[in-house]
């Protein structure tokens, strides 16, 4: 039978597995299997060519038992309701594992920003917020950037929201530019959090990060900063990197200036030139013999059909959903330390929470304060996950890191729902 690749079915499958292991109350399980609220919006936008184009937009509030929904907005030509629902579920577990006072949400619009000019992207961003109105808000649902959205788009959305509510509620959206009270440190917080997890996991594997080789899939916000921080914070050597158009491998280590040059000249990091570099495919990148593999692009990259060929010691899931449930099992059997997305990339939402706290209080911090708070939170999540794995192992039950993280996260949300009288 072909492996299930529908993102929301995968999210439900993961929850079901965790619910079974932790013997979750059946009523809590039933609530947590479905989103609380789903919005599908038809959004007409007057484009710069004078014609009106109709876009489909989504916003899903998965669970808000522990606080306002929190989650990014994607602009993607293949965006689907299933993906948004899955991502909103994963946001619920992410915020809970990080122990921040948010629930889970997510949004998206089916569009191809590569084929749109800046004016049209701005018009769409504003129209999306008008369609949502007060369905978002600092105490309701708080968006942020995700794939193919960025701080500038967040600034337009913020402005539109302020025009609607006529209140300077900067905490409605995070990942903003610092000029409109985005937070110093937020920009690279997803990758930086991933680096702190890598540092802790390296201790567990007795791996010296300074001698480690790394391959990264993706060269966007998550992947690009993972590249710089792997070198700057960890002192590791990045030997391979990719984007949607191609990939490059250089055992001598890659150089950022040359990567940017390749991207500018050829449109892809695959056009990278050096004596020892060779261009490879995205599939080959995932199978390279490296110490650490970092998928930082899209879902379902390591699956039942290629997991066996993955050849790293640690797989750091910086993207959301890059490893399927079947592949998770294969990697666990192969003794590859596969660290789950909603732990590894939680630096983004921890950073968003720090931005929101600063917006609400009006007290703004330097990056060193921000980084220290981020480090403390994500390191605790990592340690909690390892401790839960050990607890189960002591009872003779071997569970993988994803299930350990799920158990912590689901338990907290279930307890909040119970306290609020939802079941
Ligand atoms: P982005 O749009 O900035 O970059 C995406 C990158 O992936 C681009 O380099 C693109 O070329 C590449 N890509 C797309 N399809 C690909 C393919 N088939 N093969 C290889 N590369 C491909 O997006 P981002 O913000 O960096 O997000 C990447 C992942 O990280 C997503 O799963 C996202 O949900 C997750 N994430 C991001 C953040 C954040 O703060 N940016 C936070 C948490 C999780």
C-alpha cells in the first residue's frame, strides 16, 4: 500500500500514535483530532493591471485552550486546506512543548508570488487581512511569516489590521520589521533555536560540532540562517545546500559569497562554482554521508521510499513535516537521531512570543537578552523530550523523540481543556 502523504492525515496519525502510548482520554483525543475552526475565504483583489483576480485563502484555528492561536501565513501555489490544518495542529504541539501561552493556528493563500509584482503582493496581503477582520488579534489569533511571506508582508498586514480596529495593536502579528516593533533577534530565531538543539543533541551523540559536516535542504529564511549559524555559532562545516531549483556539494565546505553569487547569476545555489564543488540533485543531498542533515524546505522529503538511504547521525527537522511517519520508524530502527520539527524549529515561535511580550509591555530588549531567553526555553524543551524518552525506556517502552515530544505537548493541552471544562 502506498504511504499516506496527505499532511493532515499524517498529523492525525501522529496524534493517534501518541494518544495510544500515553493512554489519552478518548474525549480529549476526539477534540484534538480536528481543528476548532476552519475559514476558507474567496478574496477578490484588484491587480495592478486593472483586472480583479480571485484568490483562495485559509485560516485555521486548531486549538486555543492554552491561549490565542499562533501560526504563520504561507503564500504558495500549491497551498491546500490539508496543509494548513496539519500545520495548525503542529503549531498547537509546538507552542505547548515550548510552554508558551499560545494555541495553534495557521493560514495560507493559493498564489504564486514569483509571478506577482510588489504592488500586487501588497494588495493581496491587505485583502487577506480585510477578509479576516477581527478573526485575528493579539488576544485572538496571531499570524507570522512562513514560506514565501516575509517581514515586509507582515508590516502591510499590521497596517491593514490597525486601519480596521483603529488601535495601535502591534502584537497582532509577529516577525515584523524592527521599525514597527518587530524584535531584535526574531529574524534568525528559527535557525538559532535549531542550533541550540543541535548543540544539546551533539552532546548526547558525543559529536564535536566543530568537526561535524552538515547538509541543508532549502536556502530560505530557515535554511540560509541555518547555514550561517552552523558555521558561526557551531563552527561546523556545511558541505551541501539546495533550493527548489538545484543543489551543490563541496566537501571542502561552502562559501556564502559564492552561494549568493550563484543565486544571483543562475537563480539557484545549484549554479555554485569552485574547484571541488559539484552540482547534485535534491534527492542526492538527502542521501549524503554527513554528520547532520537539516531539511529546511517543505514537507514529505524523507519518506518510506528513501529513508533507508539517509546516511547521517542526526537529522534536524528545521522544516515542518519533512519526515513521514513511516520514515520516522525507519530512522529510529537505523539509530539515526531524528529530532522532530515542532521541537527543532520552535525557536521561531519562541521568538514570536518574545516579540509579542515586548509589544504588549512596551519594554524592548537587546539581542543578547532575546537569545538567552530563547536558549533557555528551547534547551528545556529538548531536555524534557529526552527525559520523557528515558522515563518510557525505564518502563521497557522504547519511544522515538517525536512521540516523546508529542506526549509532553498533548498532555499539557489536554490538561488545559480539562481545567476549562471542555470534557
Ligand atoms: P522560505 O520561503 O524562506 O524558503 C523556502 C526554501 O525552500 C527556498 O530556498 C526554496 O527554494 C526551498 N524549496 C522549496 N521547495 C523545495 C524543494 N522541493 N526542494 C528543495 N528546496 C525547496 O521558507 P522558510 O521560512 O525558510 O521555511 C522553510 C521551512 O521551515 C518550512 O517548512 C516552514 O514551515 C519552516 N519554518 C519556518 C519558520 C520561519 O521562521 N521562517 C519557522 C518555523 C518553521
